[in-house]
C-alpha cells in the first residue's frame, strides 16, 4: 500500500566543506503531483487541475484553488475526499482529490486551460484584468488601517511559523494576519500560489470569507496570480519580501488593493493603496 506522502523527504547526501567530506542525512521539501477532480450529483466528473505541490492540507488546496478561480465557493461544495475511483491506482490515491459539488460541474472554458500547472508558474486563470471584472469587484476602502511598524513585523512572524522551511530551506510560505498584526494562519508549499490556495481554502472551509480585514504576507515575489487569488478572497492588502510584477501592480491599482513589496527589516515599498498605510 502506498504510504501517504509527508511534507519532507529524507535522503542521504555527501557534504563537502573545504578539504573534508562527510556523508549525512538531509531533509528535502517533498514535491508530488496533486490532481483536483470535480464531481457532480449526476455522477459526472472532470479534472480541474494537476499541480505540483508539497503534500499537506490537500483539501484546503483544492477548495482554495476552486474558490480563487471562481469555479466553486464554500456553498457549492458538499464534501472533499481523496479519490478512490477505479481508474486511480492505489499508489496515487493520496495524490488525487475529488471535490464533490452540490450542483453541476461549471461549464467554463477556463477549465481546459487549467489542466496542467506547476509549483513554479502557478495558475494564470484569467488572461487579463478585464476578464476579472466578470466575477470580481473593486474592494472598498473599508476600515483596514495599517502602520509601517506593523508591516515591519510581518516577515519575522511568518518566518517563525515556517516549521518545514526550517528543516529543508526549500519552501515558500503564505501567512494571514489580522489588522492588529496577529498571525491567524500560515501554510507552506513548494509553490507560492499553492501556499495561498491552502490559506484561502482554510478560510473557505472555516466560513471566514471574505477576508476583508486581513493582510496576506507571502515569501518571494508577488505575481498576478497571487493578487488574483487574494482579490477573490476579498483580501485588501498583500505584502511580500521581494518585488511585485508589473501586472500584479496593475491589478492592485485596478481593484483598490494595497500592495507592499521589498518588506525587509524596517523598510518597504508601497506600490498601490498607500492610503491604507500610515508612517
């Protein structure tokens, strides 16, 4: 029987240091495929995506992906389970998740484009900002008020929550913070977009959407797909330790979001929505 994969994989390596060498064990971040299937009450099934991910919080990843792409919200999902269909060999059971919908599978052309993704590139989904307006609205100014001092503390708090990264040094992370800077939830994955999907899925399954008074902090850079996922979840502010892409900035400005980059130490750049941040 296939052993359920974990977030880390232990291997033996040879380490060189100066003129000496030694054999030792090392922990790697596990990367395995996850197929996300959708099932309707009439028995119809369809693959929504195949993504490379770090095992763990797989149901949240599936729920967050479908929510972020506008395919199924929390109220559309009846149950989520690992797949036991006859076409799935036993060794792949924990790499296939079926999302059982309460209604029919959405007939969206986007599903065809989502068939294969990777942990590196994410799922681009909507091809342009214009198409996002079909299912998302600009976020209101709201009551979220941030300070630069509060922002400065987010990277360290997220790093402290990265247990698997501490063992492997090879994972991205996404953290959800309250308006007071308290860490609410954190998820890790080999893919930045997967980590965000896991967070959004956690919120969806906990009936917490929209996250209108929260801040999303991600490791690495901020891309269009990460901003799209945050927008779909109603998150008004996104912060990252590295740079945003040009399209990420365009999306933030188009939809009234706050986007912070190069958040390191006691400095950062605010690329959009600076009215939410006070010195």
